[in-house]
């Protein structure tokens, strides 16, 4: 007997089986050997994949890319068993069988995703078509009665897919043919896309949301709003539960009855706060997804806690592209915009920019359709650059800039309150400068840049960032007009520069525990420069001179914020998760304070359709340093800018006990319902208001306060239409003002010292909803906002004891797409804001810390056109 010890096992089987199947013969065996040798040579260059299916009766082998690792130069031995054996069995069945079997085919792209609606053909060795079909939505196709034999299978269809493969069909069992597109020449691009998606998911994992209330808005939902990607960012948030509308001069929006206290994060990095004003540095068009997080927050969220706006930005794709567009509308509205994105090897980029100009920059102080002196020009830019050092490491750079110029709208028909030499006489009511002709201006700047390094490897995941932010606000008065009507003309410049670092680390200890820790440190330098023109007055407040004097009041402050946290996400059982942790925060600026804050959150899945959550959090909210107060109120004694109360304590940090409980239920395949209730017990409640002519907010504290509310939400979606509905009821009050006393009148302070009063931004009922319907390449959508009215003060009434009238605004939009044109995909948009042209008050100029009256926007039509390429 010959020694076959050093021969491959496949060859041994060939020799052993040859006598039993004489039809195969030496020629067939030699052919198989030659084919095996050719395949072995190709395997020396790169790994390949194999798919085979077997039954007790027969086997089917597909001679395609095979996942068998063969060392270069290795013999065709045991490591090549599967390949050699598959070829032998395929050859035997091809030579001895003539059965017809059904064949299942799957077509996938280079990333393994199914390709639908793709034509699949089976061709015989002479090129004759034996059968053809098309893949379904899962990339699958079935062909009946394919005779045993050797075939060429072709797949041609969407996305320029073209795949060609040789296969052998044999036996009586159904077969499976897997067609996978070859990666493009720049194969690294596909790897980069997969790596980017994996690292993005890991980045999101660094910020757990266990036991919180989370509402998600993606770019498809944004597209359903009237102005689409051109929608102002605060308008997007107003469609969420617990969010109430306000004027731009009073903060634009409020979350769960907090004045501001909102934290914005971009790709996991907390942005430093900019000086508040009318503009918004965040441009809606660069948003890929928003997670709006409220409730009892886990330990990684601190300092600003009323609501967390987590933004995941758009990113570059393997195929370079972009979009350019323009939106025009009423009130001289013009907004061109552009986006560009793509990849070059391991480098990924996304860039966007826009410029808007119109004649309704700030809310109208009158009920007229068009405001007087209200033009604005605003420019925004954003960039997201990333470089993949390896499969587990990403270096990223975010940067953005905002520049805004605003005219302050005039309120005609005002009576002069002070006499200015040669221009006005308060006693007679004469003024050579009507209030409709004033020229007050405000300029706002905000710039930020964030450099980050993210690494995810095994159980360890971390992101470290360094950031810089600069913001500036400059209010320029109408020197004569402000003196005539207000007695004060203040040229005010405030700036804030912040630098800091942030580190977040996640570590999966085991299947039950995920540990997370991190710290953040910020150093801020704030400047407040004020050149204030005032009149001299007597001790009783009567004007005693008609020529103004100028007082310079400049100040600066350097402050720091430091935070550290540690928490554990404990998966107690499959339906029960407990996230508990501890956070420490310290502020050193206008106040020196610190606090340890425990956090605990529970999430329990009652069933596949119902989930419950509850939590408790201790919060520490330092006052916003960028809203620095004037250095000394004593400078303004015996002037028209002298405070009624000559005392002003520094603003303190707010401290809160926060309780939250909620439930969500999937009531059928298309309807989701949620309910959430909260209660906040607050010490040193921080509020902000506009005091004086410069439209800059100033903070102050109530000694005690509370807020409570209930939110209900419903979302319904089917294939072509859907809708949402949100309802909120809430109440917030404070008592005893203990800082910034010089901002108030003495009788106000006296009343509030002994009585709980509503905060000025409290709105009892807020409702929002919308519906959309898609047909062919068109979509129609509509949404509405209802508010029961913010607080105001009637003549002779207690502060904030009354309510403004309720209002409802309705908006609608129609979009249509022309796909596949020579220019790219074209989208046209028609939209109308305040469809019913309702005139409504957001503010009436009364109440605690409220400046001039502000009316909501009247009916405005928009038309837009964009091209995606």
C-alpha cells in the first residue's frame, strides 16, 4: 500500500472515491486539482470567503471567496481541507447528477448591507440565460428548478452594482448563492465609514440616559417643519414637551419653567455659555440628530440641568457631495446656505454656512405687521473635521462662528421723560426726535473650537477634549433718544473668553456593570465696559440739569469651574437597570461655592410595550459669569440711573432637589405614548431679567422656590404619514429676592420678601403638535403651538400676579423633490408661518425684569429651493 501520509486529505478522498465514481475519471480529477492549485495561489494574496449548505441527502458548494486563512507557501494540506473537499464534492455531483433544485440568492454591498431591486441572472457556460429574477427589500431572490451544473451568476442594478461570480449547483437540496460587491478601489473608504459609525456609537455610550426622559429629533423630522433646515434652532426645540416660548429679549424659550439653565452638547462635548442676546450660534442645518434630555439626570450632566440638548452633527461620507440653497420670504427675508462633505482616505469633513437678512430681527413692540427699525444680518459657519488614526482612534476638530447685527425696533408715540438741551422738554411733552426715529443697535459675536481625541478598544472607551470659546455683545444707544425717553444712554460692551478641558471615560467591568467617570475644568475671563450718559437729579429724583454727564463703569472677572463624577450602570436583571453616581462641582468667580451631588436613576421594562423610569438628582447651578454685573452702583448716586434700592448682593449658586417619574408605552406598532411628572425644591433660585435699556439679561436669586409639572406626549407614524402631540402643565414660584436687589423697586422687594410670586416666564399650559403626509415625491406638513400666556403685572397689582392672553399659531409647508436631474436632487419648498395671521403678545412690558412689549411674528410666506449633489 502506498504511503499517503504527506498528501492533503482532500486529495486522499479524491483517490479513495474515484473507483466508486468511474464517470469522474482521471481527467475530472486532474481538472479539480488544477482548479484547487489556482485557488490556492489566489489565497496566498488575500483571504476569501465561502458559503456552503448541506443536508443528509446532498451538499452544495459555491466556489467563491473563501474565509480560509492559508499561509503563503503552505502545502495544500489540512488547512485547505474545506476548499479541496468542496471542489471534489462539487465535481462529483456535476459529473453524476442532473437534479433541478430551487436556489436562494442574496446580494449585498461591500459593507454587507442588502441591495434591493437588483436583477439576478443565471448564465450557462456558453452564455445562455437559464433564469432571471429581482431581489426583494432584503436583498434576497429565489429561483426555481435550476439544473445541476456550472453557472455564471450576474447581479446588476441600483447604485451601479455589477457582480459576476462562477458557481456550481448540485444535489437535491435548495442552494444558497451569496453575491457580495467588491470594495471600491479606495477600499479604505468603506473601512472608514464603518469605523466612524462604530466610534460614534461608542461616543454616545459615554453619556448614559438611564432613567431620564429623552425626546429624539432627527433630520427627517426637521425637514417636516415649515422652514426645514433653515428653521431657527429655538423653533425646533419649541416643538418638544416642557418647552415654552418667550421673546428673544427674554431668552427665546424656557424648559420646565427654568429661565435658561440649558446645556448644549455637540458630539458629546459641552459648549461653554455665550453671552445671551438675540442670536443663536447653533445652525439647525448641521444637525443629524438631537436628543433632548430632561428629568433627574445622571452624574455626567452638571451645572446647566434644566434640559440637555445633545447634538450629533452631520459627518462626511465616502462619496463627496453637498447642498446649496436659498430661502426667501416676507419681511425682506433672504437666506442663502451651503453644505459640503466628503472623505479623503482617513480624513472626513463636513462644512456648512449661511447668511440671513430680514426686517424682523427682534419681536415687534407694536401690533403692526411690520416693525420700525428692525433689520438684522446674521452669518453662521460650522465645521466638523475628523481623522481616523486607526480603527479604534479618532482625532476631531469642531469649530463654529456666529456674527449678528440687530437694529432695536422702535415704539412710536412715546412721550419724552427727560429734558435734553435743545432737543426735548419733558414738561411740555416736546421732542424734536420722535421715538419712531431712534437708532439703537446691538452686535453679537460667538466663536468656539473643540479639539477631541476619542479611543475605543475592548472594554475601555474614552474621549478627551480641549475647547476655546469667545463671545461678545455690544449695545450702542441712540445717545440723544435714550436720554430723552429713558434718562440713560449706556454704551455697553461685554465679552467672555473661556478655555477648558473635558474627559469622559467608560469601562465595561462585566456583563452587569458599566463604570463611567470624568472631569471638566473651565477658566473664564469676563469684561464689562460701560460708558453711561445720565442726567443729574435731586434727592427726590427730580431732574436738575438738562446737560448729561458721562460715567465710566468698567470691570472684569476671572473665574473657574471644576467638576468630577463617578457612576455605575448596573444591569440588575434583564428588565431592570440602576444607574447611580456622585458628582462634585465647584465655582470660583463672583461667588465661591461647591457641592457634592448624589444621583440615582431607575429604568424598568414592565413588558415589551411598557417602560417605567424614576430618579432623584441633587443639582448645583452656578450663576452665569458672562452676565457680569456693574462694578459699583454707588457711582450713579444722584443721577437718573440711580437705583431705588442702593444694595446689591452677589448672585449665589442655585441648589436643587429634583424628583422625576415617567412611563412610556408602545400602544401598537405605530403609536408611542409617554407621560412624565417632576418636582423641584430649590434654594437660591436663579432668575434673569432685562433691567435698563441695553438688552442684556441680569441674574438674581430668590431665596426659596419650587417648580412642578406634568408632560404628556404622543407620536404616531405609518409609512406615508404621521404626527405628534405634546401637552404640558407646570407651575414655578419664588420668594424673597436676596441678590441683585438694586435692579428692583423697593415696594417689589418688600412684597416678594413675604409672598411666593410666579416667576415671569411661568406658563401654565403649553401644547404643540403636528402632522405630515407624503405622496410620491411630495410632502405636506402642518404644526401648531399653543401657549396659555406668560406672567405680567397689572397696575396696582402684585408682581407677576396676572397672565397675558392665550395664543395659537399654525404653520404649514409643502415640499417637492425632483430626483436625478443633471444638477442633482432638487427640492422646492413653500411655507407659511402664523397661517391665520394672529396678533399676540409674548410680553407687554410689565412684570419682574421685563423690558419693552414684544408681539409674535405675523403671517409670513417663504419659498425655498435647494440642490443636493
